[in-house]
């Protein structure tokens, strides 16, 4: 009986070595709908937010830059970074708006239009602070680009 208990304990302890180690917390960028806006303002959030106006590439892979941005934002490294920004007293929140699913919202915000001259193209990234649009994101659409942009805004005291 004692030998059986010891064998079970040894198996459990040995098996514990194969359990996955805890990883850093991760956050996925939430998908926003028209309910997140009041007119052209982002509703119910007073901090800084970077909104990624893009296409849902699961439904439409025709926008190559949207596919690339999706690859970046779905990476584990991006999600870990997002968790850090999210948890540091809301340094920055990032959300996605899928214009191929929220066409009316994207049109009302001037992100897409039927006139090619007025259409900024997708993906289009806008920075909001205190619910109001501050301007377009002007960094690289890579993890390093986002990190550099946030660092520069923090250094300037504008986030």
C-alpha cells in the first residue's frame, strides 16, 4: 500500500514538470461597435485609446495591409505588451473596428467613404484621448513601432 502511494506521488511530481509554466497576462484588442461611440466621440473612456480601423480578415483577406496588422495584433508578444499598457493605470487601450462589418460606423467617422479621394484607406489608426479624436497614428504598424510611439507619447506627457 505504501509503495503504491509513493508510486502515485512520484508520478504526480514527475508529471508536474510537464505542466505549462505561467505566462505573462495577455489581452486581445477588443472589437468595438457603434455602441462604443456617441457621434464621433468614443463613449465611456477618458484615457488614451488607439483604434485600429481595419477589415476582419477572417471574412475578407483582400486587404493585404489589414492581414499584416491582424498578424501583428494577434501575436503573443503584442498581447503581452497590450496587457502591460492596459494594467499600468490605463496607459493605453487598443481596440479594433472592423469596417467590413461596421461600414456605416466607419463612414460616419470618415474612415471609409465611397469617394476614393476622401478615403484614407484601411487599415486606418486613430488616437483618441478623453473620448475625442486627437489624430492619426503615425508610427510603424509593428510591435516595435507601437512601443516606440507609446514611449514617445509618454515622454511628451501626452498619453
